[in-house]
């Protein structure tokens, strides 16, 4: 396989456009992409024709506007290129109008009250900044999705808005530093994707995995991740074949799949791409998750993207490595080599620190989901408390600035903002902190809180916007200063002093940290019902609407959608548990008890000691009784939720009552699994699920 030859072959990318579009059309399209100006319909017609010819030559028969509704997955409606010409014949056509705008039915997508069921009209609009690609025999055109009245019904539209807001704010501030050649600043992200692979036949025997994506029952295997021998271990042949197939498909789609390895938990793996602009990286990640699941089927696997498919071992996250760079190629979060570069670096660094502190509630809400609630704070995932890790050296620098004294780093190099050069600051100048939700890693920040299934769009939209807001605050202050350098000096020192509470370089898992965090005024929003409503706090509505990212109505709709999704998720899990316990687990254990009784009776008749059989029967019977009681309580608790009309109250009820009853049912069931004969237990165990795929 010649990777450079196959890379991007299924993408209508820059090189294809240069080959197939007239120069004037190509220039006009590039101008649209770079400036965001509307595309002339005549230009759109030429682009559409060239795109169609290219796709048809590669075997395509249909096209689709590929978009990202609030379901968390992608959506597509396929239309063929055929157009009748009479005499029972057709030609292949595709117009600029069809390229630029589509009209899928919007009534059945989550809208949080933005659309009534009878108000079906919705529009998809081509995003020319993200290349069209081929999937199967269909040309996929990345698009935004909005309602008939213009509200965003998707994840891409707010993301694009936030990227524009960040660019405008950063460019304006850079001009105060004398940087005149920068016309655009881009947010970039490289999302590391964790996932599990389990045997597909075993997956098919687990109702909980099928209906919910996670195991609702399951006793621990004799061996889990204690020895950490799976981490970075040899990739088994079957898994490696899957990874090789996945790489090739991603490369053909222009996705820079770079790193692959075993993760800590058995059957857990990770794939990481090279970073890209945030909207393209988000599109690529959505496509990547789809291909991961589809490719797993070919190799006899099921790819699990749930944040916590197995209790007691690591969950799966999506670590978003975020940075901002100029159109001239400067990473604004990369320490420089001159005083002015370092003044600029420290300005953007402290802007991010202040943004995260001021809007920690928004960042936490942006990663909230029922699945991620199980993951945060457990087995190497960061806690639900937002904090920033800077590392020893950079932390010492900001401490020195805040205290107003010179920093003496390695080699006794002294630093004063804007006077001396920042000491040599290599990318790996400090250890990594796996417990930190938001860590500086040399020239970028790693946001470790997003769950593995989550779209990158949500948290990146929030991060872009809150940083844009702080950059605006900095601009407003510095632009009025008589002495820019003196004002900058004061701004950086004051900002660090006022936001030191968010900087934490210690162990986020320690029992002392929540207590310390509370003293610092940091929020601990442990669950989705705690976190999601903060979207509607006055300060959050103000900042998101000010930058044109979300209107208040759009925010209200998203709160309703997220809370409704949470309630539905817990409801499905509860119903699945009831079904499994009632139809499979209790009957299986009762059958085992019956056989134990028959064995005991036979042995007793022969005069043998039946103490073991009687103890087993007593123990299992007691657990059956406890499980049956918990089963009834869970049924009643879940049924009572339907009487609650307020969605926020319902979400809190599911968290405070139904989840508790689910745990009460699981406890005796898992104990019974540990005692029950293997041939009687109705489902593949953790042992089989997590270790069979690696054989």
C-alpha cells in the first residue's frame, strides 16, 4: 500500500478542485472559504458539476447533505443524481442549488421545543470549509442544519460561529502587539479517541450492551487491569488487522490517523489523528466513529464507544488537544524566543486561564451526559471539578509574575515580562497529570473531560467562545492604555493573581482535593442534572448570545434536549435491567438452585455430607429474594417518573432515585453471578467479553 497515493483519494479536496475547476471558479471558491462570503450561484453550478463528475467516475450514484443534528450522531438523506430526459432515459445531474442547500424533514430531530411536529421544514447549508467525500456509492457534502426560522438545529453551526468569534477577537488583540499581517486566527483540535473491541457474537448475547451500550450487570473478572500489562502491550493479530483496515479507510478519506495502541483496560484501545482546524477535525471524528463501528463488524468485533461499558476498569474518553494559530503559521500557545513573542504567549495563556475559571460551569456542562457521569472521577478519568494543570516550570513562572518578583529558572535565567527572554521552555518541560481535566502540554491544552461518544463540537464551541470573551476584555483594557507595555504588565500579573484558584498541579483523585476545591470556590457539578441547567445562568446566556454563538432560545432548547436525553437513557437502562433480571437472571439462578437441591437430596440419601450444597442454596436463595425485591422497587420507581412534568425535576429524580434503585438491583445480581455455575449464567461474563477479543 502506497499511503501518499491513496491518501485523500475519496475526498474532493484542494488538489482535485485545482485539477477540475476553472481557475476563476477555484479562486472564487477559495475566497468564499477564507472570507466566509456567499458563493455566487453560477460558481456553485460549476463546482457542483465538477463534484458530480468526479463522484460518478468513482462509482457514486447518489449524493447526501451530511449533517450533525442534536442526536449526537450524523444524519443523511440520499438523493440520486438521475434526472429523466424522456423516452425512458435519464442523465446524471447535480446543480449548484442542490449543492448549496437541502431540505430534510426537521420535525423528528431533537429540537427542544424550537420546532413543533407539524413544522417540518428544515434546511441544510453546504459548509465549503469542510471537503466533500465519498462513502460507499454516495457523495457526502458536509452541511450545517437549521430550522425554517433560522435557529441552529445542529452542532456544526454554533461551532462555526464560535470559531469566527475567536478569530475576530484574537486578530483585534494581536494588532495591539503590532502584528498587522494576521487576518485570521484558527482554533485547532486533535481528538484522541478511546474505544473497546469485544467479540460480536458475545455482544449479541448481552441485552444491556445492545440496548444501552454498557453492561448493567457484571461481576469482576479474576484479572482486570491491575497488572497494567495491556497498556501499550503487543497488539494481537486480530485487533491489528482491524486497525490496519481502519487506518486505510481513514487515510482514503483524508483523515490523518497517526497513533494506535492498547489502552489500560483489557480490550480497550486508542486512535489519535494529527490535529486539524476544529470544524474539520469534528467532522473527521464523527466520520471516524462511524467507520470504527462499521469496520469492527467486518472483523467479527463490536466497537463500544460508551464512556463506561464495564464497571471497575477504565472508561473511554475523547481527549481534545486544543490550540490556536494564525494564518501566518504562529501557534499562539507556543512560548517564543523574543520578549515580544513571550509577552504575546503569556497574554493568550492567561486569557485561557481566566476563561476557564470564569466559565468553569459551562465547560463542565459541555461534556455532561449519562454515560460520562459514570466515567468522570474514576479509573484515570479526570474528576468533575474543573482545574488547570500548568506543570512545575510554567506554574513557577506565573507564580513569580503574580508575586511581582523575577523568575529564576534552570540555569538561573531571570525573566521579567517584556524585558528578558522567557527561559528555554521545551514542550516536555514537565510531567503529565492524568487527573487534570484541562492541562497545558507544551504548546496546547488537553481537555480530558469529554466522553468517547461526545461530538467535539460542543466543548470546543464553549472553549472558543469563552476565550474570545476574555480576549475582548483584554482588548478593551489595553486599547485605552497610555503605555501599552506597562498596562500589559499589570494585566498579566493581575489576571494571574485573580485566577490562581483554578490552577492545580496535584492529584485530582485525592480525598483532599474536593475539600480544597470548595475552599477555592471551584464548582463540583457531579451529575448531568447538576451541570446542564447552568447553560441558562445569566452570565452564560450573555456571553454566548453576545458572540452570536447561541441565542437564548437555542440555549433553552439544548438544555431541554440534553435533560430529555438523560432521562430517556436512564429509563431505557432501567427497563433493560428489569427485563434481564426478570426473564434471564432470576430464572437461571433458580434453575441452578433446583439442581443443587436435587444434588443435595441424592447425596443425603447416600449418607454424604451436604453442608456445602445447603449453604449455597441458602446464600443464592437469599440473594434471589433481595434481587426480586430490588427488581420490584426499580419497576415502581421507573414508572413513577412518568408522572413528573418538569424536565429538570425529572432528570434529578432519575439521578437521585432510579439510578440508586438500579445499583440496588445490580449488587445481588453480580453476587449471584459469582456463585452461579458458568453453564447456567445466561450472559457472557466480563472475563469472556474483555479477554476473548485479545486471543
